[in-house]
């Protein structure tokens, strides 16, 4: 079944996802450890537990919720930008 290129691509994709998730995880771990007065191992365990529980919902459900939220939030941002643009345009002197 092929020359193994698909397997190589899958491992590269997994590595990219792991690298992208690592930096925010370290920052959240430090924040939890400081704010909740926990050891870093305990904070990492709690974050891993919540991450695992979130994964039980299924990727398609998560994407459906996150994309919907981001879409509505983006619409609000665009409306805010338009209101700000027209408010500034009204205040500018006509040349």
C-alpha cells in the first residue's frame, strides 16, 4: 500500500500538532501552578485531565463549536471596525 509517504506525513503532522500545543501548555501549566499554589506536576496533571475529558466529546463536535464561536466573534469584530471607521470618518474635516 504505497511507499510509506502517508505514514511519514502522518508523523510529521503529529509532530507539528504536538509542537503547536506544547508552548501554550507550558504557559498554562505555569499560570495554574502560580495562581492555584500547586506544584508544576500537579498543574500539568490537571491540565492533561481536562484536555483528555475534552477529547472525549469528539473532534467534529469540538470543531463545530469552536468554529461557530469564532465566526460569531469575528462578525462582532467586523461590526466594531465598521462602526469605528464611520465614526472617525464623520469626525474628520472635509478637505
